[in-house]
């Protein structure tokens, strides 16, 4: 049977870049998958969507939706960006989870990097909420380092307060230095800031950066060359994690070699 991977976007569709990215990366990792995608705001009117606009004190989530005459942001003409509160999105996301699981998906990804309560959702199959994977990845990657520095690239000023709060919310985060920079309108300056601080790696706090229709094909390459350190995107981290939850799994022996031997006294292969 072909593995089925479920994707949930925060706004409206189509989001073909997400379908292509996850399907092609799985193919590179030796697995054909069938993609099932749900867009949380599909079926809602412009009025209904705009009624969910975030207010002071809300936790803001950025979503793309259809708006006639809009200039497009990173998505192209006819698309607009809206900041909504998390609370009205939770039941929309849960509805998407239920719909995907009814279609037999093996794993579901919520394509959103922002923090949600750990008990916000329920599922019968694995469901991945990227902010947990990203923070745990940083914890495990730096746990043996003496003075780790982690760069966090925040999308815009609107997300500054809540995203910095996420990174200061758990006791283990106090043992590393988090260097925060804002991306929107100042990408080169953000990269220069990370380079000055000599961070060990940078995590982009936003799902889909680098793969939207309006993003330059050389975005990630530019980031790493400018920073001088690895630049981690949530979509890449989550997709690699998902691969280990799908059958058939990777053939480990294939990479070790069918005829590998270790004769005593022989020099190591390099």
C-alpha cells in the first residue's frame, strides 16, 4: 500500500508548493507517498476570515487567503496575508485532522511553526506540531555543548513578543543563548546579526520559508553563506522526522554496503 501523508495549512488553498515539497522529498528518501491536503480556511468568506483578525493580547498566526485585487505578498496576485488569533483556528484544524484520518492518512503535519497548547488537538495517528519538534531538536543538538548559541529568525515584528516568549518558556532554554532577528524587510541585516554573534545554527520560525512561489530559489543558499552556519527550516526538519514514521522504512543495510567487512588490522575505509 502507498503511504498517505496529510497536510494542514492555516489559510486557503491551493498550496501546491507544499504538495510538491513533501512528495518530492519523500521520493528522494526512497518512498512514494500520496499527499492529502486540507486548508483550514477553505469555504470561509472574506468577511468570515477578516472577522478572525488578531487583537492586542491575542497570539498571532499569519495565514494566506484569497482577496480580489490583493498584491500577493509571497503568494502572488489575488492573495492577502492576515494575522488571526489561534483560538478560532483550533477547531478548524481539528476538523481537518478528522477529515484526513477518515481518508486513512498515516501521519498528519500542521504546517504552522507557531506554538499551540500541547493538548489542543487529538488524533488516532501521529500528528506533528512543528514548534515542539523544532525546540526539541535545538535542545538535543546543544545539550552537550558548553556555550551554545542558537539563532531564531522571526517572521516579523508582529510575532516578536510571542515567539521570544516560546523560547524563554522552558528551563532548559536558559542554558543556551538565543539570538533573535526579524526577517521581514531586513533579511540581509538579520543574517549579518547572526554572523556577528557566531551562532551555531539558525532556525527559521515559520513553515514554508524558501519554497513559496515568490521566494527566490537561492534563498536558503544565500542565508547559509551570509550566516556561515546551518539554516534549518521547519518543513525540512518535520519531513525528515515523518519519513521514519512511514512504511516501508529506509533500508539501513543498503547504505552500509552489501559486502562490507572489518578484517582485523586493516586500515579504516575513508
